[in-house]
């Protein structure tokens, strides 16, 4: 491994160039993921508001699934119901 990269120790410009390229790739990936998270957040907010306005709190309470991997507290928050009322 070291012998394969030995030339990099003597050519700092190559190392810097490679790191800059890696940084650009990672930044591009990060930007793409941030955009996706932003879109999903907007979609979630839209659906939560529609659910809250169209479905009664009594019905929303029935949506809570204690066996789901999403914590009950988080489900209640998304459904806009108090956990104490379950």
C-alpha cells in the first residue's frame, strides 16, 4: 500500500488536487442529500397539515401503532395528538 502511494509523498500538488476532487464530490453528494431532505420535509409538513384538517383527533388516535419502529411519541407528534389521550 505504502509503496503504491510513495510518489504522493514527493508530489504535494497531486495530493492536494486529489483531495480537492474528493471534497468536491463529497460536497456535491451532500448538497444533493440536503435538497432531498428539504423536499421530504416540505412533503411531510404538507401531509401532516392535510391529515390534521381532514381527520378527527379520535380517528388519528387509531393510527398510532405501538409495534411500529417509529416511536409512539413521534407518531403522536406527527398526528398532532397528545400521548396522554391514548
